[in-house]
C-alpha cells in the first residue's frame, strides 16, 4: 500500500514539475515575443563627419539600416541582439577620451549632467557595431535615450511614446474651427499667440504618428522632421479626433499632415496637406509657385480638397471625405470650366482627380492690391472671350459685360466719389462712365457678398475690381510670361 501511495506522489510531483516547466516556457515565449515586437526607437538627432567616415571605410549598408531598441537587459541592433549590463559613472572621462570630449561634433548634443548611465556590452561584437560604440564597447544610456558617440558621428535615439502620452499632450494643443484653408492656417501658425501654447511634440511620438515609413536610420533621415506641433480640429461624430500635425523639414520648409485618431487615440489614418519643395521659376514675381502640395481647403463637413503642383506646372486637384471608420477616401472631382484637361500619367496621378494643364493652372487672376480676407482662398479665372468666370477651377458662371454711367452704377454719391479716387491709383478715370461685369447664378459663392448688388464688379484694363464701402480689391489678368511656362 505504501508503495502505491509513493508511486502516486512521485507521479504528481513529476506532473507538477512538467506544468511549471510549461508555464515558464510559455511565459518566457510570451514575454520574448512581446519584447521583440516592441517598436524600434526613434531617431532624435544625427550628425556625421563624412570625411573621416569615408577615410575609415565605414560600412554604409550597416549604418543606413541601423535600428535600435533596448528591452530590459537586451539591446536589439539591426538583426542581432546583445546582452548588456547597466553601469553608472560620475566621471565623463571614463567614457569619452579627451579628444572626443573636445571634438566640435559633440557640441550639437546635450550630454547628461551628473552621474551618467551607460550600457556595457557583454557579448562578442561584430566589427561594424564596435565602430559605433565608445571605447570598451560602451553606449551612453540617458533618460529613455540611447546616445552613440565617436569621432565620426553622433546619433541619439528616443524610446517611442504611446497613445496615452499623446492623448495627455493633445489637451494642450490650440484649436481651430472649420472651415479652414492653407492660407488661414498659415496665418494662425505665424501668429505670435500660437507660440504661447505649450504644444511642442517630442520626436519620440514620430513612430506613433507614422511620420516615417521605415524605422532604419536612412529612412528616418529621409523623413526627418523637427519642431513638431499639433492643432486640434472639431471632433467627427464625437469618436474621431482630427489633428493637424506641423513640422519643419531638413530644407527648412514646413509640412502639414491631417491625422485621424480614434476615440481612444489609436492611429487611424493620415494625409499630407502641405509640403512644398521650391519654385519652378527663378523669379517669383513672374507668377511661379511652389512644387508639391501647396494648397488645401477643409469644409465644415470635412470635405477636403488639396492641390499638388508639378515641375511642368500642371496642377492636380483631389477631393477626400472621411469614412465612418476614420479613413480618407478619395472621391471624384468634377468641373464645368474646361472641355479638355491635362493628360494623366497613371503612375503619378489619381484616376479620380482633376488635372489642369500648365496653361489652365496658370490662367488665374493675380492679386494686384487691396485687402479682403474673405477671398483669400478663392482662385478666380476670368475668360473674357468665353464670357466665363471659374471659381477654384471647378465651377463656371456666365459673365455679361456692360458699360454705364458711373453715378448710376454706384447709386450713392459718397461711394461714387470714393471709388473715383481709388481708381486714380490705377490710372483709370471713371468719373464719367465705367465698364462692368455681371455674374449669373453666383449667389452661393462666398465672393457674392462682396459684389455690388450681389453679382457685379468693375472690369477695366484687364483687371477685375471688387469694390464696396469698406474695401477695394484688384485682380489682374496674367501676362503671357506668367501664363506659359518656358524653362
């Protein structure tokens, strides 16, 4: 009987050991899988000495593909992992040589004050990694930051921050109401009040915000943005959080994204609204514009329009709407302004967009004086021969031309005298009669509230004048040099 019980107990102990081993194995596997699937760290700053790197034959492939993350006491670099131990020193000279401390390349970085944590690699390293580390195979480890320093380069990486931290930070973002356009947002960002908000976004959020397509060093440098800031737009159905993310590119030009985040601040989708890359014409006075996404408009109902200009001065107009699931969905753009359009390259242009030829894109009225913010987002094209006014290249309105007595046209002595003086600045005499235009069916356009009688303006010397008691604005026809692009 005793032997029977001993057999049962022995069997149960063996079973218990097996269960424990299985638990440890699966727990370790789960933790390992969870650790290895964590995001690689975000590039913060990077500076290199090209001359020294070429001289010492750095492996460009290894450096370009450099990606790093630290999980507990394991550091993952590229496709390898290494065991490391954390140490501390109060003497910087224990980590950096005198030549390295005095190297100007380090001045671009802020080294930790006081005691400094560093990682000691305990494994045998390959030669490419060893070149990136400090003497004795060490790496400075700051506050959720890894700092590579040697005579050839300095690079810092930040631990990625998550949606919970971003949600808390977003409470400090300024807000804008709709509708909004590229010119209005640009004025808001340049306004000194904008900088009173503590809205700066750390680059540690770049991974969460999907600001780069690949986490390698090379790809992060290609999509490198600094001075990140956020602007809140009105919620959609109380469940989608639209946020404008602005940043500065390496060429010091600004880029603007529209991000869509869920109620719980999960990333849903993003779209580029503005990203300009220079002029197609050397002299901006000739009417040249920026290449890239240069204009956008967001209506109260979140109908989004963006315009992209190419090197041949064609312009592509796209429309997007936001789905219930928080995705940008492109919808067709319609227009009755022209009978023929630009020829699309399927590898470059959208099948649903509107592509303007260079002549169509440049055939818009140029602002020529005055101030009227209500029209700052409208592009007006007046084709006198076709008796047609196009607004934003998409909606055409018939135009009738006429000539009349000036006093009868204004029906107000004070307004008449005021406009006589205004037109003298353009060397135009309207004291007796003037030439005017009447636009049909334009009452739904924002421009209508600035027109006399809701549909009339003065058109003389190839210039459209929109006048009223408190404003006087001139838009001239483009010159031949502005209309046709010659490289």
